[in-house]
C-alpha cells in the first residue's frame, strides 16, 4: 500500500510540474495593445489605423479608394 501511495504522489508531482511549465510558455508573449479603428472615406469599412492609407486628412482602405477619393 505504501509503494502505491508513493508512486501516486510522485506521478501527481510530475504532472503538476509539467503543467506549470507549459503555462509559463503560453503567457510569455505580451498581449498586443488595442489599436484605433478608422473608417474608409470612400466605402465606410472600418479597419485598423496601421492598415489604412492616409491622404488629405482622410483614411482609405485601399489604394484604389484613395485614388477615387470621396464621392
């Protein structure tokens, strides 16, 4: 009975150590900061500011809409 209890506790400790190690790897990356969303002046679609094209104080979703301008 003593051997069974010993090996059971040993297996539990190994499991907990492995589980703790995996959790640390998952949280190693810092979360991304929220980004401002802007609206395309041509079609109205919303997109992140970093993916938009700024021209004449207006934001556009693609080069074609920037060339067409607001109509």
